[in-house]
C-alpha cells in the first residue's frame, strides 16, 4: 500500500511515517517505480510506535521496544524494566510540576492583583525578593 493508505490505517501523518523511515524505525519495501510499499506488518509497527509514543517513550526507547517486540526470545523482565524506568521518569516530572504549582500559587497569593505597580510575582522573576 502507498504512504497515504498506510497513514490512514496507522492514524499517523505521512510526514511522521517518512521520519520513522529516515531514522530506520521502519523499512518499507520499494515498488518497481521506486515508491514506498507498506505492508500490513509495517502498518502494525506504525501503530505500535504510535502507541509507545503516546505513552511517552522516546524514539530510542521505541527503537528498543520494537526490537524486543520482534525478538521472540526476549525476557519480559527487559520490557518491564523499560516501563518501570518510564514510570520513574513520569513520577519525577509530576513532582517537579507539583513543586512549580506550589511556587506559583504562593506567588499568586502574595500578589494584590490591583492597580498598583508592586508585584511580588515580577519581583520574584527578577530575583528581587523582598525588594
């Protein structure tokens, strides 16, 4: 099938599919006329990549997951380790965002929000705490 059909079936933009080919995540065959020829297997891999990316896996992690997917002798422990590392990363990001929320809430609560120019938010951003 051509890239348009593969794009529709995988629910990915053709540009993304071309990018995945450029970085060797997928390798469609070429028809006699030189056009890409995507198989059902290619579409399945594209769907796999789309799902992995939607879960936050990086391109390199997707490459590793895809290689494990194709390795019928893989250890599920290897796959689980990748998922657990991603969970730890997500937890770190959540903690960072919660810290940002606390700081922004404190700054917002300390700002009068009136017509005066005094603003602890601006002071904090400028490094002028208590100025």
